[in-house]
C-alpha cells in the first residue's frame, strides 16, 4: 500500500564491488525480485510506518532509501536477510567490539532506548565499517517492539578527544545520512562536545537539518561532568553511561549485549533456518521497559525503575497482607501482579543472558518473596528503633542518677 515520489538516481558503491546505478527504486525492485516475502512482510513494513508516524508517503520513501543503503553497505547477497554478527567482516567486528557504538542497557525516563556513540574513541579502518556497525546495532534494537513504538534517543559523545579520528567529519555526515533510511523514530539527539571549533561545526550541521529534526537536537558544550548532568536533565540515565570520570570507555555492558545477541541469533537460526524474515514476527526483548520487574539479585536489579515501583505497590498492601489468611495472601499477591501488568509491566528473567518473560507462577513467587523481605526489613527497623529508644531512656536515667 506504499507509494513514493522519490526518483533520485544517485550512484553508490559498496565494498563488495557492487554498483547501484538505479537509485532507491532500483534497490527496492532488486529486493522484491529476490524475496517478495521479505519485502512485502507486514511486520517489516509496519516498522517504517511507525517510524514515519503512519505517513504512508514518508514511510515509502524511507523504505526505498533503506534498501538503497543496505545494498550499498552489505551488497546484493545480504539485501533480503536479517543482518547478524556473522555477516560482519573482521574490520567490522573490530569496530563493533571496541564499544564505540553501543545500545545502553537502560531506557531513558520516557522509556526510549538510548544509542550511544563515543566519537572520541572511534577506531575504524574505513568509514563503511563504522556505518555497518551502526546499522547492525540500531536494527537489532528495533527487533524490540517497545523501541519501535517509543523511539530512540541518540547520544553522540566527543569530549576530551584522544585521536584526530574523533574529529573526522565523515562520521557525522554518514550517520546523519544513514538514520533517515532506517525505520527509527528518532526522538532526540544530544551532541556532547568540549572543543569550541567542533561545537561550531555541530551547530552548522543542525542548521542544515529539517525543522523537525533540528527541534529534537541539542549541542551540549562542556566537560565530561557538565555534559553528564545536562543529559540527566533530559532523562538520560547516568548509571549506565559508558564513559568513566577519567574518560575511559566502558565496554562491560556492551560485551554482555553482544553475547546476548549471539545467543538470540543462534536460537533464531535454529528455529528458522529456512527463512530470512521469520524473525520479524518475533518480539524480542532487547532492552527491558522501565515498568518491567527484573528477577535477579544485586543493586542493578534493585535500582531498576520497575522493581522500585513494584516495591512501592508491595509496601502499600503490606498491612493488609500481614492480616490476611494464607489463601487471601495468594490473592493479594496476584492482585499485585495484575496491577503491575495493568500499567504495562512484565516480569522478566535472564536465561543464558537473554531476557524472557516468566509465567505467573514464577511472578507469584517473586511477589511473595518481596512481601517476606519487606516483613523482615520492617521487623529489623522496628527492633532497631526500640533498641535505640531503650538506650536513650537508659542514658537519661543514668544522667539523672549521677546528678542526684
């Protein structure tokens, strides 16, 4: 049902020796001839409609541009398949493993995924290697339907540059040209710079942007700490920011993301070894929602927004739970589960590094354990308060005894 007025006939080359002489329409027609099932898949097209706010003409132009750019980056043999880690060459992998482009493990305050680029740490052989990595990470993020709906926020970090490559304008321009050709709802872009000349350069790029994109873009000038605090005011979480105070790039979470992707892609290939587009029908959880309850131990789980909200719901019904019979306790715990699911939350657990939604029985055990934990904490707090009160009374009595 898409129509397009895009008749651009730009030529482009790719590293595979393929020359596209027909522009976006030719790339689209080639893809449709190779795999009409892939091109016509409704789930695939829905991504472009969501990215274009269901403007069919804009979605059609984005779809044509997508196949043109994919043909340019990966060649005709990979035009109608899901791009996986195995499709990247050694130079691409070096760029990917470096962590210079990352999908952060937490969403921003509005529930949007956060894509991070550390331009001050960029290492690549060719700009095309970096663009393939950007394409792979962003298309991986879009396998999560929540990200398709809520969109992505991009953080471009170039503070305290360590290499002349960090100021390579080709990176900025290529990313700027790539993003409109992906089915991404770009909800905001933050450019963090310290160099005054680079700030001027980024400001000039903003002038060339469309009005809609320009209104969603910000250039932040200052030190690392100043940029961090500024990003926090826009809802970008500080706890997962992959740059240390000393300026080092942190790749631990990125390594976990890549390990998760390998397992997801291996499982997908085992289930759908005869189809290149079956993954489009699977809603993979790449980044948990802010409303999700994460099952696990440790501070990252305790500080997740969904877990804290769950604790608040548990505490609000604690008194009623303590007075209830055993059967009524189960009913109250189920009501807590229903309340969390009512505002869009899910109960998630990592299985071999991959997020999966658990069944109600495991969610019930989680809530029951939460009630028991809060009971113990309340008893410990009450005991500490009583002990403190007794010590205070004892000290007062001893003081009076000495005065007498």
